[in-house]
């Protein structure tokens, strides 16, 4: 069996005043009150990747959300900016490393 670890580094992007509302892609932009900036999200993904790399483990399964997943993918593969049209689908398994 494996150990289950939880880290706030992999929580979904904070969508500010849009939290708890129905998702409308066009409504999400940097001007939404209280939204976590792309820069902050990317920095959190970088910290998360360092945290993962520091674990004493051979195989790691990370469960997270779309915006953080795209930020992590960008940190690992800079040719996939957060604006890249490829999205993660619900319950999709993706190998980034």
C-alpha cells in the first residue's frame, strides 16, 4: 500500500467572487475580483513540483484540478502555455513526467 499525502499546493485556482457560481469560460479573466493571478498559480505549481521531486517515492499519482494541472504542465513543458487549447478532462489520467 501507498501513503496518501495532501498538499494545498495542488488545490484549484482561487476564482475570487466567481467561487460557487456556474463556470462560464468567458467570465474568467484576470480582472475578476479576488482571482488568483496566473503568475501566482504558476509559482504555486513550481513549488508543488519541487515538493513532489523532494518526496522519497518512485511512483506518484497526483490528483488535482484543471487550472492547476495546466499550470503544472506549463512548468514541466514550457511549450504548453496556460492559454494552450488542450484541456484536461474530468477524471483524465495524464503523464507529465
